[in-house]
C-alpha cells in the first residue's frame, strides 16, 4: 500500500466557499470531462448532521485499455464506481471528503481511495489537502511471473 499526500497552493477564497465548490457535483463532472470520462449519479443519500453519501459511475469515452485486454477482461466500455462521503458544513481533517474507487475487475487486488479536507489560512484564504491510498495485492509466489507477464503484454501492443 502506498499513500500520497498533495497540498494545493493557497486559494483566494474562504474554506467554506472552496468546500461548497468541492461538494458540488459539477466539480466531479468537470474533472471527469478533463479525464475523458462521462459521469452519472447512481445514488444520493443526504443524512442527518449535514452528512452526505453518493455513488457516481464514471465511464471512459474512449476505453484506455488495449483491445486485447478489453476482450480478456470482457470490458468494451470501461466504467468504475466512485463511492463518496462527506459532511456539507465541516471540512477539517476530522470531517474529510472520503472516496473509494470500485473497479469492474480485480476488485480484490486493486484499491484506490482517499481523503480531502480544507485548511483555513485566513478569512479569504485556504488550501486543499488530499491523501490518496493505492494498494495492489499480488501473491508473493506470483512476483516472479511479473516480468514474463509484462513482456507478453508488450508483445501484444
């Protein structure tokens, strides 16, 4: 498992304003478009205490997998789910936006998730913090097979 921390340069807006933007579905739609994806809201659950949980489905407009891998994985269109939870009116490290990515295959071997929160720097100044966690599990006895697998993949490209 690897964790990556990212801290943005300061934004010239209040933490509340940045959090409002981050929680807006338009934020996710914008970044999905930049990544060549479409986005669909699958579910939305607005609970007590300003808590919110939603599930998005993102689909690549052009499948990034090589054709032979698309056939092997049975994935003509590549979609994945993004499970999100956050509190609408709190954005500190104790109340982060949290997400988990659910892939259509290798769910038991690949996981990507993370947390985001806002640090207030002043009345009209803040920065966004993100911690991304990536885990790829390969059984120890399979490590020796990886170079041959990579050569086979490269040969088919």
